[in-house]
């Protein structure tokens, strides 16, 4: 299967700074749900900016649908790359520029020079996906943080990308809006959109993702099934991460009761199943 996106030996450094990315290689396939993990400064945001074409690799190659973007970065190539790979920034205020929600969400499709009827269809669908139909004429700058986040996601959905990159999507959200965000991520996954989510929220990452990519000091130090990665104490310590709370709770229970668990619980439903097994085993 041809990957949607591929980086080969990509490196990048900012002026007068240590390398932000060091010889990064990876492939992203259709339908994947990927957590991008690591401390601040590990290279996650730079990686996203490379994937979206905002930054260009200083060495190495970037491919989209098997076609190399580097080194030419023609206007046509960049347009196709950004149409296929959308990015939702951590701070929605940095992404929102228009005076109304509808004009904000229509900005991307209009720049693609699509027929007006098609633009309207894509905008309507994006607003409906984010439950923003009644916000069309509202000024996005006056919305709450959670509402702005939904507008910024609708911005990208209106472009109909195949991949969406989420940079710390739960940052500054209250529990209610964080729950809405998780519901949105799962719905987008069901709709067939490939997603990479950069987050410090390990529990969110565990509930959402199937694959984890761990950055440390500009390098990828782990890439694999999230259960395996987050059970690797060496990786966790090296990257400054922690185990998901349900993993740690399951470890304590299984150590106490001597029960072998094939798969660690990733959400409360799976944890409840584990408790039932423990209860049955010790009747």
C-alpha cells in the first residue's frame, strides 16, 4: 500500500539553535490514528510544519501519495500538499482570520478556486460536522475557546483533507469541551480521515490512538503500537512521559492479584472488564 505521507531522512534546524529534527523517516498510511508524543522542544511541532509544507526539509525528502514534494516545492505541489494534509494549531486564535464563522470556513475552499456551489457544499458539510450551523454569522473572535477550536477544525474539514494534524488539540479546553473533542476525533476516524495528534495528555492519546510516535531531542525514539510503546519503561523515562493512569492502575491490580493481562485497558469500559476478570478469578 502506498503511504499517504512519507518522510525520508528529514532534518531541520532553526537559526542559531540545535537541530529540531534529526534524520527523521516514517510513513503514514490511510485510516491511521497516531499519537505524536514527547516533551516540549522534542521536535513534534516542527515535524507537523514539515508535513504541511510550512517548513521545508533542509535535508531529506517529503512524499505525498508517493510523489516527491522536495526539492522543487512548486506552487502546485504545495497547494496539493496542503489540501491533502491539514493542520489544526494549538491556539485557534492564530488560525482564525475572518469576520464571520462562515467566511472563515469558506476561506480555504475559495483559495482552491473551486466552483461556488462546491465551496458552499463543503462549507455546509464542515459546519454540520462541527455542529456550527447556527454560528454562521457570528464573529469567531467572540466565541469561547471550545467553540473556536471547533471553527478551526471546520476550517480544515472544508478543504476535505485526507490527513489532519492536531497540535495539542485539548490545550486550554475544559472537561466538557475535551470530551466533545474526543467525540470529534472518533467521528473523523470513522469517516476515514487519517489523524496525527500531538499531545501531552497521555490518557487521551491512549484512548484515541493505535500507533504512537515518540520524539526526543529531534529524533524518533519509538514508533509502534501505542500499548507496546507506553509499556516500555525505558522509552517512557527517556522521553519524560508517564504511563496512562489506567495502565498504572491495571499494573497494580495484576501485581496484587497475580493475574496476567493480555491487553492493558485503554478506557474505563476495558478497565471494568479487567475488574470483572479479577472478581471472577478470586471468588
